């Protein structure tokens, strides 16, 4: 069955780069059946879409985060990665890896990882 | 783009029906049938409950339904059960190639 496992440091210093990896099992990113990406949720707050990637490397980013974020894919490892530079305390959040539908129902997030809490603090 | 507007909280008794509204603009909800709803229990990841305005994924109870009128989407939960108590988020496609979420609604089952 499908599993999305987020991994990476739980603590990042201000102004540094946040780096997370999502390892997918139970599905193949390279099949092209889905998009993949990241959504975050600050503690006690709502959801914010960060960005989405297709196995070809085509990316879509939240305009408000675009200058700060890079999402990449490694089909050989079945992984999706997130890099966010120049982080501040406002970037403290639970970061979720997600699977996104293709075709007519694109922009539907039909499966989510358990999430990883990343705290930005010195 | 601005976040979609949801009520902060709604409540209902077991067996009752409740609705949660999600108001956007003519550029997002009003222009596309790409509204989805997510249920989130404390400490858990969100779960897709409704997609494409009114479609229900396999395994989601028929007590959950969705609709849309103009710039407002609505989630209806009928026959309210204790397990429905959770936060609910709406989401819509917005041009160009982005999405926007609502602020979330806390459902309390009395």
C-alpha cells in the first residue's frame, strides 16, 4: 500500500536552508500517473500549498514562496525533495508530502504523508 | 491570491446535519469545478473527503457531500457522528497553476 515518508532535520537555524526528502513506497513517481509535492501547516494554523512536481521535472510553486523554494525529483530513488532557503521563524511548520491527481481532477491532494515538524530557531 | 473564507467553527448534535461554507471569488471557486475538502483530526494528516466540488473518493462515507453556487462551495455532513469532530479545510484551484486553501473550520459534535 502507498506510503509517503518525510525525513530531514527537525531544527533549522534562521537564515539557513531547510531540506526535506519524501520517500514514496507503493507507487512509482516515474509512472507519471500522479504529481507529487509539499504542503505545510504552522502550529495551530491552516494549510499552505508550497509546490508540486511531475516526474519530468515540471514544477508549480506558490507565488508567495516561489523565490525561496526548490522542489526536485529523483525517480531512481522514488523521492521528492524540498529546499527552502533563508528560513525564518515564520517557516516553522509541519511539512507534509502529498500525492496530487492528474488529468481532469488535477489539484486534488488524494494522499498525504504523516508530516514532519520543522522548527526554525537558533 | 487570498485565502478562501470559512467559518471558524460550527457545531451540531449527533444525527443532525451541518454545512460548512467556503467563499472565494469569481477567479477561483467561481470559475473552476476544482474544489476539494479535507478532514483533519488532531495530530493527523489531512484526509481527502470531497474532490471536484461533489465527488466522493472511494471509502468516504456517503454522509459527506459537496456543492457549489457561484463563488461559494459547501460541505454538508448528514447524520452527524462523534467521529466527524475534526477540522475541515476547503481548497480551490486558482490561476495560474496554483491552489488556495480556506482558513479551516472546527467542527464540534455536541
